[in-house]
């Protein structure tokens, strides 16, 4: 039962009651299944009101988690914040429910889903691709039909490639480039507008291949391979260097290491970045900061060694680390500039 009391006008009371009745349910948040407004007076113009809720009801998303599965939660990189819960059958996906989650709540939601043995994947709704890449393997679906799956990356793969067909314009794919010169196709999408629209340009190509970038990024991190993007003159490999470092740290934690300091070993603008995972009894903490200690490190994630090891292996973690590096780089630059200004002002 939820009881609220406010002094004000009748209109104010009814307006507030309506706000209670329109609360949206998301995962982990209960909806109110009913309200009752009780109005009374304590004086000529004062109204006392109460909102009494009936038994709370579970959201569709939380109800769907009772499905026997196996389940996949796909985070949408097209409409950011949307999460779709699906059941994985032999060759198909069955959509069960959707919810939305803020950037701040995302990790808490992921932790809760993993605790229920739900796999975490991605999707790009406008291109109708869904995928997962984790310790259980990789799978890609198009229109909820399985198009590729692997337990491990190809042994003779040299890179993950976002490929543009130079003959059939509009045909784009994500594939493994093999060391013998061949390829292993993962996902293909044909966009006829690239052939039909005379005004089709580089910006259109960028937007139309975003599905391929997110899928290829996750696939490259999972495979521990460089990414080659044929839509760009040069692909920044920083993210994939970080991915190798986070995977190495995860392996060390899984093997029983309780304290380690690991340099990412790249020059990122004007700073070197180090990841520290110090030993704090049964809790370890992932910190990102300047290697010479001139900037206070930022806590990126904390938890038990097992939980942190799993976090370090997720295909989304290297981008979290890269964002932290960029924040530290900006902070370090501000400190450096302030020191220069102070030095210049001295007689």
C-alpha cells in the first residue's frame, strides 16, 4: 500500500494522483495496478487526499524473465536505451518483451540479467540484426533467423572486415579475412538506395553502415583481432589494443591473481594510461589514470575478482575503458595547461 497526503486544492490532488497512475514500469520497478483518491477537507479551502495502490504488478519485461529460455537481452545501438528480451531457439529468435534503461542504470541491469543466466548481446533495429559474442560463443541473426554462429573465432583469421562490394554497389558485409586470402562471411546487407539514389554520398554510407560497425567492433573484440573498415581510409586500432589488455587482465584474475598493474602500452594523445586492479580483501577495483600519478585515477568498476574478470571479458568493456581514458586525458591536459599558465605568470 502506498499512502500519500498533500494539502492543496482538489485539482492539485487529482493531478498528482494521475501522475502516480502513469508511472512507467521498467525492469526492477513495479507498476501500480490501481489507485484510489480519497478527498476530504480540514478547512474551507484545504483538501486532504490519499493515493492507495492495489497489489503491485510485475512489468512485461520482468514477467518474460520467467521464460525457460535460453534468453538473450539485446541492447539496441540504433535506438539507444532500448533493450529487447528474446528466447533463442535452434535457428530463430522469439521476441518476448522490451524495456528501456538509462546509461547510468545499464550496468546494474546487466548484472541482474547475468545473475539470471541471461546472455547479453546487441542489436541494430533498423537493419534488423541481432547478435551475441561472449564466452559461450558468437551468433548473428537477421530478421530473427540465424545467419552465423561459432563457438570460437576461425583459427586462420587475420582480421574482422567491414566490406564494401565494389561491383555490386550497396552490398555491405561483416566478414573474417582469412590468412590464406579467403573470407568467412558473417552478415550481409543489401541497400539498393546506394545504386538508385544519384545523390547518395559518404554521409549516407556512414549512417547506413552503423549496424556493421557495431557488429564488427564486438566481433573483433571477441575474436581478439584488428578491425578493418573499408568505409574509412584508416581504422583507429586503439580500442582493440585496449581489448587485448582487458582480456589479459581478465585471464590473470581468473588464474588467481589478486593484484596487478597493467599498462595498455599505447600513447593516447599526450598520456600513457595504466589499468590498476589492486587487492582489497575480497573486492578488486578497476582504475584508469595517468601512469605518472599526476591525475587521480577514476574508478571504472569494482566487485569480486570473479565479477570483475567477467566484466573485463565483455565486448562492451573496452569502449568503457576508452571513454575513461579520454576523460583522464582531458583532465590531465587541463592540469598541464594550468601549470603552464601559472609558470608563465611568475616573474
